[in-house]
C-alpha cells in the first residue's frame, strides 16, 4: 500500500469517523429527546384515556342510579308480583343508553334482564351479601349473554321501598362499539383484550374497528400481563408502524383479571422524523465524506507528490541509478527532505565511486595477495629444488643425478601447478555470459547424479534425489548450471571422506526454483561459511579455491542467489534460488 | 175476600215472582238496530274469495253476506234481512286485515275500531274503557320435532328441561294454562293426567349419555311473539346440557315452537284435527274419554310433539258494543246479537 | 234475641217453594264412582289409599259423594296383594263430568275415566256484560240505600227516610219520616232498605224498623239486635247480625236452609254461581274477600276487591254474578261485575267509575244494584242504579 493510499485512507477514515461520530451523536441525542417527548405525550394520552374511561364509568353509575330512583323501579319494588315487569329492563336500558341492565329481587332472582330477557328467575348471587360492589362506583364484570361472554363496565344501585329491596345492575359492554365511542386524540388507539378463556386467544382482541388485523405482536404482551398483572409499557411493531403501548390490566370485583387494555400511541411521526433526520444525516455525512475524501485526496496528492518524487528517486537509487535526484523547490520539510535526499545520493554516488575504487583497489589487492599467495606456494618448492641441486652438485656430486632428477620432477610439478593457477585465474577472469534457455533442473540433476554414480559408490556415499515433479522450467544456461552442480557434488564428496549421504532437492519456490545440495560431511564453521565464496579461499588441501567463487558468479549471472547452511559435524547444505 | 185453595195461591205466587223477574228483565236496556261494527285482524287472507271455513270471517256467512272483498286488505259484510233468527242488529261489519296487534290496540283506544285482537302485551297494558272477550284456551303452544331428530333421548331431554311454570308466570302473565296434553282441560277433562313438571336432573342425565354432536339443536319459532318463549326454552335446555340455538322461521330447524288452533269442541274431532296439523298419526276413533286419553297418550309417546300451554284468544271490545259476547269459546264469531250503543236504524 | 227467626224461616221456606227449582241435568256421579271402584278391584284387590280432588265447577260436596260412593263400592276384604295408591279427580269437559282415577300398584299404573252427562252450558266461559250506571238521586246528606216501591222512590238517608213520586224525569218529595233518635251512631253509618210491595223494612245499626209506603209512609222502629236480611241476586238470602256500634256484621249467620253459621266479621256478602252450585263471597273486615261454599266451608280468597259486594242475577252466563268495588276509599271508586269460575273471579265487563268512593252498595230487584258514591269535589252523595246488561 503506498504512502499516498495510506495517507488517503487515514484521512478518509478520520473524516468518516468524525462525521459518523457527529451523526451518531446528533441522532442519538435527537432520538433521546424525541423519546422523552414521546413518553410525555404517551403519559398525557394515557391520562386522558383514563379520564375518559372514568367518565364513562361515572356515566354508567349515574344512569344506573337514575334508573334506581325512577318511579318505574319503585313500582316494581312495591308490586306484589314482579312477573308483569319481566320486560321492563329493555326499555329502561335503551332509554338510558345502557347495553346491560338487570333488575334483581332481594333474593337475587332476576326480575328483568335487558341483555338476556329469557333469564328471568335465574339467580345473581353475587349481588346479595358483601359482594364488594358497594361504594365501588363503576367496576368491571364478566357478563354472560346468549351468544357467549363479554365484559361490561357496570354499576349497582339499590332500591328500597319500605322493607322491600331491589337491585339494579347496569352497564355498558366493553366491545368494539365502546372503544369506538371513546374520544381519543389523533394517533392514538385502544385495544381491548377480553380475558374470557383459558390461554391467550387472538379472537378476544378487538379494537374500535372490530377484530385486530394482525394480533400476533400483541399476544406475548397480553400473556405477560395475564401472568403478572401490572401496568407497563411496550413497543410493538417496527418502522413507521411502531407503536408505544401502555398496558393496563382490568380487574373485577374479586381482583380477577377480566381484561387488558392496550393504549397505543403511534410512533410513526417520531419514526418518520427520525428516519428523515437519519437520512439527512446520512446524506450529509456521505456528502461530507465525499468532500472529505476529495479533499483528502487532493491533500494527499499535494502532500505525497514530493514524497512520490522522493520515492521514485529512492527507487532509482535502489535500482542502482545513483544519479537520481528529486526536483523539489518547496521550502517545507518535504523540500528539506528532497534536498537532503539529493545530497545523500550525491554523497552516495561519491561514496560509491570511492567505494568502487576502494573495492576495486581492494579487490585487486586481494586478488594480487591471493594470486601472490597462490603463486608463492609453488615458488618455494622451486627455490628449494634449485638450492638442493646446487648443493648436490657442489657437495654430493654422486647424488646430483638423483637430486637433479627429483628436482626436475618437482620443477615440472610446480610449474604445472602454476599453470593451473594461472589457468583457473584466467577462467575466472573470462567467465562467459550465460546463454539462457528453458532448462529443467530435474533433468540436469539426474544427469549429474548418473555421472557421479560410480564415484559416489566408491566413496560410500548414498545419493538421494528429492525432485519436485511439478518443477517448472526456468531460463538458464544448462552448461553453467551443470558445472555448478558438479562443483557442488565434488565439494560434497570431498567433505565426506568416510562416506555419508548426498541429497539433492528441487522445489518450485516463489515463481522460481530452489535447488539444494546437502551432504552429511564434516560441516563448516560460521567463519568458513562467511568466506566460502571468496576467491582462492578453500578448506581443502587441494584445489584452487575458485570453485565456489565461480559457482557464485554463475548464480549471480543467472540473477539467482546462493546460500550455505552448515554446522561443524552436521554436514553442509548449499541452496541455490533461480528464476 | 176471595178464598183460594192454598196450592193455587202458592202457584200464583210462584208465577208472580217469575213475571216480576221477567218484568224487571224487560226494564233492562233494549238493543239498537243500525251501525257498522269495525273489526281489525292481524291475519291477511290473500285469497281471491272470502274464506268459507274456519273460525272468523267464515262464521259471518249465516247472518251476513259479503258485499266487498279485497283479499289481504279489507272486507265488508252486510246484514241479511232474512237471516235465521231475525235480521242482525248491526247493519254491517267492516273488517281490516293485516293490522299489527299494537296498531289494533291503539285503534281501539282511539275509537277507530270496535273489535280488535289483543296479544299478551296489549292485555298487560291497562285500558279502563276497554272490555275484553276471550275464548276458552284453544291455542296449543307446543314443540314439534323434525323427522330427522331420530334420537328419542334428545327429544325427551328437551321436553324434560322446559320450565313451564316460569314461562307461564312471567311470559304469559298467567294467562291460559300449563298443559301436557294436546287437548286443553276444558275439552278433554283429563289434560291434568299428562305431566308438565320439568325434571332438569333427569334431562341432564339423559344428555350426558348423548354424543356431543347430538347435543346441538336448532329451534325455530314461526311467530315473533314466540321469540321470548323460545329463548327461555333454549336457556332451560342449556342448563340440561343441550346447546339450543334459536332463529326465526327456519324450515330446516330440528324443532319448531309453534301454535296450533283447536277448532272443535268435540274431543275426538279436536284430537284428530290437531294430530293432523302436527303431522302425527291419525288417532283411532274414541267412543269414551278413556279411549281418547289412551289415543292421545299414544300420540305423545316418543316426544315427537311436546305440548306446553293452552292459551285463549283475547279480543278488545269498545264500550259501545253491546249484546256480547260475540266470540264463542272456540273463537267463532257470533255477531248477529251484537248492537252498538248510540247507533240509529 | 231474634223474635222473628221462626217466622223468618217459614218465609224463607216459602220463598224457596215459590222460586222454581232449576234442573241440574243428569247426575250419575254414584254410578261413575262405582264403575271406577269395580275396575280397580278387578285390576288389583290390594289395600287402597285414595286421595281426592275437585277440578270441576261442581261443589266439593259432590266430591264427598264421590268418596262415599267409591269407598262403599270397594270390597271390605282385600288380598295381601300390592297396596294401591290412587288419586280420584272430579273433572269436566264441555259435555260430560268426568271422574278420573290414577292408580299405582308397585311399578304398574292405570288410568280409568268414568263420565256422566252434564247440562248444556251457556257459550262463554266468561260472559262479558256491560254495567249501565243510572243516576237516580243526589243530595247533600249521606244516602244509605234506595228502593223503588212501585213507581216511587224511597231514599234512606242518615236522618230520615223520604218517599218521592215521579214527576216527569225528576222526583218530587212526597213524604219524609225522620229516623228515631238515640240510635247508636257509629262512624261509617250504614243502613239497608227492603221493600216488598208496600211493605217496608229498614235496617240500621242496633235498630230495626218496619213500615209501609202506602197509603202513607209510616215507620215503626225498635232497638235490638235483629239480623239484617241480605239478599243476593234474585234468589239468595242470608241473615246476618250487624254490630251496633260498628260498620260490619259480627259474623253470625243464618243460612237459607235455616242453618246457623259463624264466620269472622264482614262488611258485605254476595252469592255467585248456579243455584245448587253457588258460592258465597264475603268481604271480611280484615280486607280479604273470602269464598265459601253453600255450607260456608271456606274455599279460598279473591284478591283486589273492596268492602262492598252485591250479588245480582243476570242472564249473561246463568246464575248470579257479583258487583264489587275497589279497595281504596279515598279516591274515585269503580265497580266491576264478575263471574266466579272455578273459584276465581272472571271479569264480565269493564268497571264503571264514580266521582268518589262508594259508600253503599246493595242489590236491588235481583238483576240490579244500588250504588251510592260520595263526590269528593262537590261533597254530595249520589245514588245510582247499576244494571248488568248482556244479550237477550
């Protein structure tokens, strides 16, 4: 990831986080404020509803007491036979706006029932004695009708005529009509669940329009209210259809749960406003982010352009073009950095020149030193041989022939060494450029292993080849690579005079190949590993010390890399990465 | 002083007393000729010609003759000069058909009608200026089961669950009589032999042995005035474990609450006609009350028909109508002796 | 002391002889009872326990006859068979009287019905009639009773008795005789007139008077506890003792057959029903109207009647009917005519109303009655003749 990209991302992320954080704060603050306002509104609505409900209750009480005080009831109380009045309740109920009305004798027998005329004579035992309705005003009751049960908001009044008593119990049904008759503010609705059966049944849930269209969301709320009757609030629905419901359990005279009122306030306005604000916020945030990103990009571009220039120059330098300079004229830190870079590259150039000079000088000196060292070795035997010949002619002429003979052999051997050294040096000096072609290393390894098979066998060395069958072909000079392989194998044989194992592995790696030649010989120390590829450095008693230098040179010409891993006594592994 | 034999004297005294009584009777008000009796009925007879049989207008055929007939609307009967027993006092009888009972009662009280039919609701309403004629209990109110109700236990359970006493006391305002037989007591003399007591415990016991699907029964009522009674019967049946749903006229109902008119005072004839109307088998001709009782009891076995009450028909009569009653115990119209106060020939 | 009782019973007997006896139709209750007994024995000879009840219009005395005849027809010796529980009901339909036996012996049961013909009844169960009310006399002083000797009018007032002669449509006073002083003067002073030809009887609390209207109005009064003659309709009579310082009869009665009876105090009496099956109705001092059979066995009560009753004979449904006022006394009153059917009152006709409470109601001339009301508005007392009119 480039610096510009990183910087752009950081700036963009900063903008996004900032804008997002602000947006979130605004929204959450707004939502909290709305929630508070909504809660207050719901409380006010619930209070208003309670008032309305209470007013209806008062209406019922008033109507029932009015009926109890009427002449009609007095006549019934005084009549010795109440049979003629069995149909009286119906007219009284409709005249007083009641759905339910029963006139009950002192013994609890129904004289007249508006809601179920046929029930005359049946007993309403709950009226007699201490049924708890006295001084209760309006209360809830479960009423039985011909077609089932219903809930009613009822009141009871007593009629006394001398020693005769009548009870008047009347009320209004808590049903769809009752709910639709309640005066409610806009956005508010009331649902009534009539607890008339075991278990929660959606059929018992009604609103002012009748059966609730989608009762499923309310059933868990109702179940909670049934299990633990208390007032609580709950949100139902989602999105614009979400509503805040205030749950009010309705209990009868014996504190039994007869119904549940759900007073709902639509959160549509708040939700829509919230959504509007959120959308605006998102739009603004998005716009802000876009602007921020654009600004960030412009800023990063401006900021990173000199950096890019710096980077480009640095890359050039890294690629070896030490003449790269950064052309920046700004006076800021980037300009200072550019000027420092230029100075650095110039210094690096100069240093490189000097280094190259020094290395060249050092290399020549080293080469001269090694060459001198190498050349010097054969010269000493030559000198000794000449001195031996001189001494012998002068002092032991009888041994001069033998000495001359031995001496001349030594001369010739040492001259051969000198020739070899010079030849190797010449080889090293004039290593040709590799001729690249697609080469399969596995094939070269096979050929090399077959070539050295007798020698390995004689040396009691077990050859192993662990070759990757999927090894790709790489561009290489097969002769040079073969020369490398052979060199390494010879070194490995030299490292295992007592025998061992030689393992050659090939594997595909990072788009190229790796070849490893591992032996189980005496191993090398760390210092030896460090100097292993230095020309004329050798650990062997024979050889010119140029083999691994040449190997390294070949590998370098193939744009590859060679490394060594070894520990004394544990063998040595040469790894060559090519391709 | 003439001396008369004692027995002659006593005989004279006797006849003197009779003649005095007769003279006193002659001193009572005499009927007036003239006037039109205005009658209203609820039934709307849609036929093209006036009815020839049945209680009601058909009974006027002897002393009166039809001079105008508008089927379903109105009819006018005029007095026959050569009627048997003498020309009726009334000039004519005007009949309005298809009038609701409530409207008839209003017309009577406002002076627009002289003779109207009264329902139980109208009977209850006090009307001091109104006099009432009523027939004997000739209206049989009964439950009649459809043939598809084959399980006798269902019929018996429903029959046992009905609390006739409460219905009679409250809904019928103690008019008429509770009945367990097809014929009323005044015709048969043995109606009390048929049990009318409810036995809800036994009804519940029977229902408990019924499969659930057999416990649902539909009950229809032909006339709206029978609705309260039907609903009360449904409530009684519910207490016994039956599920009875009520509806107005429904030919497919399992049981109907209906009203059948007794049209003969002869017990054997009345039983045969009533059985025929109810779709029961024709009873054998009975030559004694005991045989008739046996026949009637056989008709009621199986609870295909459950008699509940016998009610009279009630008629409100305006104060200007004299010479009554113009309705016989069977409900036949006898207007030939009626006359109107204030009318002039 | 009742010095006129013996002569009075003779008069009663004469009256009974004079009035033609009505035919009761074929009467075979004995045969019916015996028939049932025979069939019972044939069915089961076990010991029998019988209960009886009367659902007919026949008097309970008939039921007693049924019992006697039935039990007499049972064998004295019964087998050790299953005992029988039987109920015998006296019933009727339109053409016959029925004797119905329901017998049960163990798990078996039987029903037998015996019958005998009854006399044809008049058409209607209840014979609607109309009460015609005709104002006869009005005055300031309380009117106790009226009578019509011949074509004259005799008015018994609180202080005097006055004879009026007809003068067109009005009455002209002809003669007036004051009532004796020193009489007990109870509140709600009551009195009764009886006229038979020219003979005159006046009954007052603690005083009885006799006199005549022709040639002149004369009155001879004596203090004493002479029973009053209470007529009902055209045939029934009753002698009842009036409590001198009160407004009611003390309950001592002498029936038409001479039998003495004692009931609780009452205000008025009337008879209703067919001869031989008639019932007596007494407006008791405790406010109830009691129904008695011919032997003054208590049968029941009739609710909703006042304290003034009068029996009248009409031809509407045979026999006698009853005029009765309303229970209230401080408001406009009304009088209604009733028949007694199965011991229940059946209205014959709508009531006639008065402008004030009824202070006196007496039968008159058999088929009519005299009613006196006190007009609360004017304070006057008005006397009316009430006639029940039905079809010829």
